[in-house]
């Protein structure tokens, strides 16, 4: 009897901070960066670098790939599990 291959769930263990220019911060988890040419003037993305043990600014040209749980039934994040570019999230 053949067993179907088991999928390893994606880990979302990188901590990101969405720092608003007005001083607010939202802490979220993701699993990496994706290319992006979009930058919002309202906030800046930062991440915890496990090698340096410091919070660092996400490099220009990239945006976090966040855990889809943030999109599911949450009006703050837009209710869309299909968003892969975190700069598309309103809030």
C-alpha cells in the first residue's frame, strides 16, 4: 500500500516589525523575503537577524513573506490568504 507523500509545513520563524512613521509598531512572523519594488511612506519593514542578534532594516528591493494566518478572517490585514507581498497589506 502506497502512502501519499507528507508535506512539511512551512515554518514562519523570522520576526518582522512593521514600524510606522507615527511611532506605531506591529510585530509579525514570516519565512523570508520576496522581491518588491514597492515602498510605502507610512512604514518601514525591519527583521530580527539571527546571525547578528539585532533588528535590521529589510534591504531595498525586498519585502517580507508573512505567515498566511495574518490574512485569515482578520479585518486589520485585509482578509486575503492569497496576498504574498506584505506591502499589499493595508494597516
